[in-house]
C-alpha cells in the first residue's frame, strides 16, 4: 500500500504536529523513544535537539515520521486497503 504523502523534506515537526500525525499522546511519544521504557519502539523516529544546550526544544524529522507511518500501514494484516479510502 502506498499512502499519498507529502514529499519528504528536512522539515522539523514539533510535538503538537507529531501528536496530530500519529494520534499518540505526549507521554507515549516520549516513551517510544526511551530505551528504558516498556513502550520503547526502536522503529519510532528519535527526537532531535533544536538547541546546543541539550535541553529544551526538540523536534522530529518530518520524513522520518512519514516513513514510520508508512511502515505501520504496510504492516497491517489487510494492507490492501489504503488510508485514502
């Protein structure tokens, strides 16, 4: 199955945008990227620090989020259906 996704880019998505795209809540998104969490998902894109201090603002590459969504869609038991139907 191939989703009609926007062309990949180096655009950085902030947390609210990742929440909108994935449907996950804030805590679940952070848990998926934490190796110590029971919800850890190595396939979920890692966040990117947006400042040099190592604290504060983070984001995710848009292309990686869309790639992860595509992998999830392809892994569905009945992947003959598309999300656009």
